[in-house]
């Protein structure tokens, strides 16, 4: 037992109507990278919140380094040597790096000493960072470094990382892996949560797999395939997305030199973006978060109007049309932020269906909502996309993130758009649900729709896209057939190598 750092014994946590964790037990060794896997709703988030002191277990116990461990708040966990890098960063954009790091420390040193420590740690672990930079000017990868360095300054014995590579280029992922392996060699244990199973296989020593709140398996990831890991997570086999034979037709969506100023102090301007998207085609746009993805979707959906002569749908200039007119014309969209942007949190699924499908599905007549038709539409989305919910009258905020994602993507696909623009279509969903969403996108393209898929998941883009382009600082690289690309070229494109000598393919 001397090599066990954290022992978890029978942790149980229940909420009204659901048992989030049911008698979960496993161990994390000193100096190992241990994966925690599971589909959406499996209980991963609740478990790490109990380890980090954000949630109190109903039953069970933990020991850290042989002593009882029961943190009641994050500061207790940090003082015991447990640090956590969250999937969504908790940084103040108007403050500089050093100020943000100080806010996350119990007893920060004087500013000059802290700046020196940040430089030393960043150099030691290969994470270059200027303590005087304003966070709002940093890339997503650099912001993650702020979070990691803030943790490392606490000399943690256990570092918890939640989806750490979702905002990184392939080159940045390799730098992060080098850092984690260095920490492991120095004796730090790492609990690593990710949906990217090939990363798990390459990096992690052991894996604990949760399903419906229970531990169902442990394994050595390198000794099993990514598909076997996914099937352990969901408890069944599932088919990988399969593209039907399809032909590309006429240009449905075209951008001609689209430029727009940044929508706010820390937004990204769009810079001279041109592309063509044809009938039956899937165009994948990659890029690290914060390089213009949200701004491009807003310009295409009509949430932001564009200059005349820059956005064309089926040959018609729609740059000055708002979202309703664009939807009527056949251009539908699904934004990245599902709760609050794609769906109104306190509205039911029926009402959220009406918000975007009212006109296309005939859910409103004479200014009155036809509630029977609206219910039927919501039920169709729930059925076709296997949305796990008590019923269509359930509020959006009551669904898990993955199930709400299935609903908001399904809501648009069921409307049979001519052009569908989606940002992060499988964000936060498990392998089986992601496969189902990707298959639905491919099926829609096979019916003749044009799909513009914006995603930070390169595996996803390579799986479903015919062509690939990368956004960097609001600029779009030349688009290229996916079959011609390798991961190094993709990383260069995402990093801003717009002058790569490649032919523009439309």
C-alpha cells in the first residue's frame, strides 16, 4: 500500500431522482497518470468534485497518503496537496497573468516574487508565459498554462485535469504531454478526464471506467483499443459513422471577403474570409478556441449582420438579413453554448423547439402556438436523437449537458435545412452519442444539404469532413481535401500558417 496516494472507498452521492455515484472505489498510485472515463451522466464530475471538496459524499471515505481525507471546500483540498485544472477556465480577462495566479493562491507572495516564480515554473515545465501579459490577450492554450502554473505553484501531490486538450493545437497537446510526463517522473499523480480515447491510450497508465454512477471496469489503456474503451463506457457496441456515397452539387453558401470588427473588447475580428460550400458537402473548420469561431457562426446565423456583398445563400445576398429570414431561406445553425444561447434554460423542450422551428415546422398559426404540433416536434427530436429526459415538458436546464446537446443539434437537423452551420456539435457528449450525431450530419449531407462544421475536435473533423480549413486570429486558411492532410499540416494551419503553398479548392 506504500505506493497508493489516494484511496477511494465506497463513495456514494445521490440527488433527487438520481444516484450520481454508487459505491465507487478505486486507487491512484504515486507518480501515475490515471484516467477517469465514462459517458455523459456516468458520474465523473460528481466524483472529482468530492475529491476537490466541492461536494460532500453521502457515504464512503477517502484516504490521502494513508491519512483520512474529507475536504469540505476546495481550500481544504489544496492545503492537502490536491489541485485541479477545470475544463472551463476561471480567469479574469482584464487582469494580468500574475494577478490571476495570485487570486487562486491561499497566501500569495509579493508581486515581484510571484512574477519570478511564474517565470521559473513556466521555464522548468516548458510552458512559456509572461506574468505581465493581460489574460484577455492570451490564446486559449496560453490561458490553460495560467491555470496549470497556478496549480504547480502549490506543489500538488495530485493534479486533476478535466478535458485538458480540448482547446489545444496538436503541437500544444504534445507540449502538455511532455509537462505531464515530467510531473509524473517527479512523483506527482495525475487524474486525467478526457473523451479523447487515443490520448488516454498514449498517456495514461491505468483507467477507471464509470457507467451510470458505478465503477464497471479498470484497465491498462495501452493494452486495449479505443473502441474497446468506448464500449466499456457505454456497455454496448456501436457503429462508427459511415458516409454514404454522395455527389456535391451547386454552391449553396458563399462568403466573399467577409470582414467584421470584434464584437467586444476580447472578441476576435473576422478578417477577409472567403469560402464556398456545395450541396452534399461537409466542410470542417478547425482552430483553437477564441480564434473567431463564435464570431463566424454569428455572422452566418444572422445574429450579426454582414456588409452587403459578403454572404450569399443560393446566389442571393443575405448579409443584411436577420436570423428569421435566413432560417426561412434554409440556413440553420447551432451555436457552441447550448445552455443560454442554443436553449433557454427555464423553457421546456417543447418551448425550445418552438424558438427555432416555429415557421419551418408550422408550429405557429395566426400568432398562436399550436401546442399539439409543438409537442409532436419535440417528441420527434427526442426519439430520433435518443435524448434521455422524463418528457418534452422538461426544462432545458434539467437535462445533462450531453442530452441537451443531442436535443439542440437534433432540433435543427429534423427541420431539413439546405445549409446547416454547427459549432462544436459533439461538445461534451460521450462516444456513442458523438457517433450518432456525426452519422446524422453525414446522413443530412447525403440528402443534399451543405454542412459547415466548426469544431476543436480534429478526430471529428477528419472523420466527417470532405474539406478542411483552419481559423486563426479571425483568418481562414485555404481549404484542402481531408485526404491530402496529415496531423502536422493541420497543426500548422491551426497555428496560423496561412501562407502554406497550397491550392485553394472549392
